[in-house]
C-alpha cells in the first residue's frame, strides 16, 4: 500500500479509529490497512477513510443490503470503496454503477494500482475535475460530496465550473434514481 501513500499526500488527520470490522468478517489485510490510515484524508480531501456506519445509508439506494457491505473509503464525488461478498467494489454514483475491482486478498491491487492509475482516476472518479474545483470549493466534509449541476446523466457538463458541494445524503438519493 506504499504506492497509495506516496502518490497522495496526507491532507487531514481525523479523530477516531477506522471502526469495527470484526463483526462483518472483513479480511485481515483490510483491518491492517484501516489501522494504518485511520480516518485520515488524502489528496486535498479527495480520499477520506470513513467508518462503515458512514457509508451504510447509501448501499440500499443501489439495492445492496447495508449489513452485508463494509464501506471504508469515500471519494470527492461520492464514490464509495467497500468490501462485499468476498470482493472489493466501488459504488460510482456519477455513472450509477457498482464495479467489482478485486477479490479478497487483492486490497493492494485496489489501493496501489486501481486508485493510483491517473487515467482511470480521471475517467471514473473525476480526480482532474476535483483538482480544478478544489481551490474554489475546498474539501467536502464527511457528510458532503462534489456534484455536477446539472448531473452528467441529465446532460450536465464535465466542467469544474459546474461543480458544487452538496449534502451527500440528498445527492446520493438523486443520483441513485438516474
């Protein structure tokens, strides 16, 4: 996981540990990683490690049982990286999909390859747009996310000038319907 930590600068340390994953039978590799990164933020707040409880309300919007999902990473545009049914997955609210990104035992691939691939981060996670909007908006709080106004799936433009900070609970409910 060294590539993730060397690629993205620590931007904020947050109080509290990573939360309890033992009750959800998460892989030991994930427990070890979360004990290292705690609830810290990286890349000017684009990545924020969060407790599973913070992610739980969003999974049911995409037809998943929140009790079976262990969310641990929130990205600037509301993407959630989570562990579910023996796999690491990403919930992508911008494009309204869930992608399987690695099997149990492949956390290093997810963190050091997938999330450090610049082209992929721009195409799916909109990292470049975040970086352009960040000087104007700052990092989203735990309960916030960046959102295109109007949403891309409603004909919005992939331009940083069309990005606003929105309450995550409200925006995720809207994006799940598109």
